[in-house]
C-alpha cells in the first residue's frame, strides 16, 4: 500500500515551507545555514519583516532573484493578500519562463506572525492550489528567551500550535533548565510536532527539504485542520519603528545608547536589529542585533552588498515611542558633541 510519503511525492506542486518563530528565535540564522546547502539551492525565499525596513534579506546573502521581501507589515494579517498575489505571480512567471525554476518556496514569517493563517491561504485559494502545496511549518523556539514569549504569549503559542516541526534554537547557550522549560511549554501546546535542538541552525538539511508535513495528516480528510482557524490579534501595544541616521555613527556612543535603552526599557524591548556604519570604519557596514537584553557581537557585511545608504535600527517592543527614543539619541549625541575631546 502506498504510504503518505509516496502520496506526497506524487504531488508535483511546489511545496511552500513556512518558517516561523518568535522575534530573535533564530529563523534567519537557520535559513542562512540550510539554504547554503546544495540540496536546497533551488529554493525561492520570501522574507516577511514587520519593521518598516527589511534587514534580514541583507543577511541571507542570496541572489536577488531568489529572495523576495514582503516588508512593512505582518504576513499573517495586513500582508496575507500580498503573499497570495506574490505566489500566484511567481507561479505564472515561472510557467512563462520569465523566472528560473525552483523546487520549493520558503516563507520566513516575521517574529510576530501567526503562521496558521499564512499556511491556511494555501488551502483556501484556488489559483494558489494549482501551483503550490503546504510543506512543513517549522517553528523555532528560543529556550533562552522565555521572557520574550511571556510578553506576547498568544502569538508565541500560536506559532507552536501551527508547527509540525519545532526547532529549539541556541542549544549551545541554553541551560538544561531553560531547555526543559521550553520543551514542557511546547509539549503543553502541541504534542504532535517533531522536536529537535539546534545550535546556529545546524539541523539536517533533509529536515527542510523533505516537505511532507505531518505525514499521518497528509492523508486525513481534514488536511490542515491542525492549523486552527482563529486569528490571534497581535499583542496590545507591540509595535515597531526604525531610527535612521544619515551620517556614520560614533561607535562608542551607539553602544552607550543601546545599553541605556536596555536599562531604561529592557522589559519592553523585544528586538533590535539594524545595519549601521561607523565613523571609524569608512565604507564598511555592520549588522547590530539584540534579543531582549542579549546583544550579539557585530558582524561586518560583505563589501559590495546592495545596502541602503546610512544606518538604520529597527526596534520592536511594547509601548515604545519613536519620538522619545529619537530624543534620547539626540540628547546623547548633543552631550557627546559638547564634551571636550579626550586629551
Ligand atoms: N548562541 C546562539 N545564538 C544564536 C543562535 N541562533 C541565532 N542566534 C543569534 O540570535 C540572534 C537572532 O537571530 P536571528 O536568526 O536573526 O533571529 P530571527 O528569528 O530571524 O529574528 P527576527 O527576524 O527578528 O524575528 C542573532 O544575534 C543570532 O546570531 C544559536 O543557535 N546560538
């Protein structure tokens, strides 16, 4: 008898794999790693970012015609129709030979997106069903960031509920207690997902390439029912904005600013990421990012990457007011400029 796996293999439609996970859980890190593998070379990637400027697609270091950006909104609500349109358009262009072929699509959702409605669009839209089927819904859970999940419990839980695979990220850093707590939390929400741990996204590539979600559900009549039907509103007060800087920044001042921001608003600051240029490193751009209180070391970006001018920092958090934070920066900048230069 043909098993579910062989049923899926007879389905020639392109699988769409949804990669979800809370802010900073490690989605981009995992995708950078697995999409570099030759087995996944033929993958079209759609990156959704909630901030008004996209950062992640610059980090993915892929050619532009294989990476598309859906920014300035969340794909589970405002941009759901945009994703539908994008997928239908890409399907048509591929048929007309205007786009190189691709074997799968990966959608990296924003850290505040509920992947359920995203995945459901693939079941409910006839033009989409012609070209695509749902592959895995992979949700990353960062065991070291229970506080972040607690700040937006509805969304974090929905991300796990919709998953057929859960990857516990940051295995290199998480303590045994954090890992156990994260596992208990996931199991309490979704007992069916296949779970694995990863450090810097080191999952076997085949886990993403083989795109038959919930093998046993693939043959069930209520295909996709596990995704649930209810749309969860985004947590109250969580929003995002970008700070932009035209001139190169003083490195030490930016560090002090971010440290002060964490001291003043640490509990509400869920995610910071940006691409910055420093006065002391002409021509070089750096990625700056933090999750909760934890800031990563800065990473210089490859020269020649198509990057925006100046510097931009995206801040995502609860009840953060752009003007107040902008004013804090300006005040610190003014004090630094007025201070006598060190002898
Ligand atoms: N130590 C450690 N750090 C990690 C790991 N995975 C990701 N990080 C770091 O965690 C931070 C966030 O990682 P990203 O991959 O950007 O997370 P993301 O889920 O794409 O973030 P958003 O798109 O903002 O939601 C970065 O500083 C990464 O370097 C890991 O396995 N171990």
